[in-house]
């Protein structure tokens, strides 16, 4: 088990009520940039709350797709996507700094999160774009992936992320959301997954134990029982000291 673990949540997507309830239990948050969900009022309020609690703030850019919550790949030119991603990151960075905070990291959202693993050109665009805004920003992404390797090659700090509320097809592939068992909704299953992730492993849907690097565990704010799951994950991590 690592000496320290980051617990992050996606935020500013659903409501202030959910964010205000989850943020006290996490150490980092990935703030929606308005392209797949949220609005200026929600984004600003969530950033203010994160600053108040001392929660690290990251930008969570996505495909500009509110209809599908950013979870569907869009047929955009890489130039148009780069422009959109940079505008999203710059918006959250500038807003965070205007409120007295500091942007710590960037994490792609939804379909973009998976596409930068599958597409070397998208990965290079994303990494170079983040660095052009601020070379000190870390990038969160899929643990042990080609995207992680690409960040390392470019000298960008990468945070290996695993998911506490999602099932895995294999070490690297999350179960598609088209399947009913893509989300972990049972408290028992969730507790078991968090415990295993703290030991650097996950059991996939085929029953195989997979080893993976875990520096941060992500929770989704739109998962059923999200607030309760955040509390449980926080308690389990504290129990592990």
C-alpha cells in the first residue's frame, strides 16, 4: 500500500448540494469546465468551497457535448478539439486564481479520458496543450496506460488514477457504461473495491486479480450513493492510516 493516497471526485456537474457534501471527504476535485455539464454559478461555487476546505483543484475538460454528458466521442478536428480544451482549462484556471486559489492539475473527462489512451495524436495534443497553459500542472489519467507513458516522455507529472465506483474489464479497461454492471452500486462491492485499490489491485468482471499503480482514487458525483461512497472511502483510507 502506498504511504499516501489521493481521493478525488468529479465536481461542478450536478449540484452544489452534492459537491458541498462530497468535498469534505476528498483531497482533490476535478472541476467541470462547462462543456459537458454545469454552469458558471455552479462552477464558481464549487471552486469557492474547495478553496475553503483546502481541497486541491483540477480542471476537467471534455468534448463540448452537453447532450451526452461528454461520454460520447465527437467527430471533431484535432485543431477544434484543442481550441475547446484549452479554452475550458483556461476558464477554470483563471476563475480559480481570481478567487484566490491555485489550479493543481488537469484531468480529461468521459470519452476524452479514454480516447487519449487509444489515440497517440489526441494524447500529444492534450499533453502539449496543458503544458502550454502551465508546465507545472499535473495530469490525471488511467493508471499504467500509454497516456501515462506519453506524459512521462514529455516530462509532465502524471497521477495514476483508479476508480472506486466502476467495474473493470481488465487492468486498463473500465466496463462500458452500456452494461448494467459498469457502476458499483452496492456498498459491499464498493468497500471491497476501495480496500483492494489501496493494495494496488482490482478484480475484473472475469474474476481475475489485476495489479495496477494507484496514486489517486476517483469517485463520480453522478453515481448513485455518491455522497455516502465518498464518506465510506474517506473512512477506509483513514483506517489504513
